[in-house]
């Protein structure tokens, strides 16, 4: 179930995705929130420099591993503009982060990219639950997914 607090954090993820796009990168953004609601870290995509692993979800997992205890990590929520790719889902699972809430799904992104004539990504998109069985996952959120779709359309030069 998506709460008003979830929507607030997801809205920030979409803002971060827009910042990534403005910086010449792919539009993805993520926020890591502690069990008490404190925002611990946030980031956006940084793959334009050539390192295709610079996804915000992966960066937040690495930050959490370096800065939080296993118990603290388990109590976090990762909010993200787009459902984790398999690499990021694996990092999430290995680090032991808690709940994941996303604005748009991998299936939606795949459909949008196909509709826009974009090349397929080099890694097959899979639902988080196929990578991290038992993960606590919520999403997508229709009105936010529409905003994410608009960012991808803009990135690919579609009207």
C-alpha cells in the first residue's frame, strides 16, 4: 500500500530523475530512507560518463553497506523512479536493505522504450521479486509513472 509519505519520497525520486536528464544522463533517481523517516541518502543516474553501473539504487546500496548496521539496513526503504534492474536488485538483496517502492515498473520501461524505437538494454529487465525472492516491494504508481514516461520520451527526443 502506497502512503502519502511514500508519494512524497517518490516525488523526490522523479525530481532527481529530471535532474539526471538535465545533466545529460538517463532519467532515474532514488532516495534511501531510515525506519524513522529520515532521508539518509539520495542520488540519480550517472552512467553518461561511461560506467554503466552508476545507477542510483546501486550507489545507495553501497552507501548503506558502508554506513549502516545490518539491522539499520533491514529497516530502510529504497524509493526509486524506476523498478530496480537485476544488478541493482541483486545489490539490494546482498546488502540486506528493506522495502522497495517504485514509481514505474521494468515492464512499463520496456514497453516505453520499444514504443519509442530505443534499443533494448544489454541486461534483460526482470521484476525485483525474481532477483530477490521475498522482497517487500510496492509499485508502480500511475500518476508518477506518467511523469517518468515523459522524462524518457524527452530523453529520446519524442514528443
